[in-house]
């Protein structure tokens, strides 16, 4: 299994580039999982949900550059959403707190 936070002990140019694109994917996941009511953040949430759940050319490229199989990554994100582990729902009540929160350390792909 790959973790989004895996960092090589011996940094190479490829590892640095992969880590950069892994950070892009992780930021999209965090944006999509936003629970607040702030207006600008909600628009980021909607954009992130769309980006993570569709196979856009950008998603495919960034996933590939991060070292992930794009279809597998998207399927895992959708599976987490369907299990209720991620709040990828634009209609969710942002004031209602979930019992189980997903953290950076828990997110494994």
C-alpha cells in the first residue's frame, strides 16, 4: 500500500517532484473534506470534489506524476467517500461534526 505521506530517506530529484505532486493530491483531499461554512473554502471544496471524482486530464497527469495509478486513486477516494470516511458531499451539513475524522496519518492508498 502507498501512503500519500511517504517520503524517501534519500532525496532525489524524482522523489522531490513526486512529493510535490503527492502534496497537491493531499491538498485536494483536504479541501474536499472541508466541513466549515466559509464561502471561499466551500468553492474550493466543490472544485476539489469534482477534480478528485472525475478523470480529468489534470487529475490523471497529477496522479501519475505523484506515482499513483490515477484510476486506482480515484476509485479508492470514491470508496472512502462511500464508506463515510470522507465528507465528499456538497449537501452535507457543515455544522454537524462527524464522529470519525480522517487525518493525514490515517489516509493510506
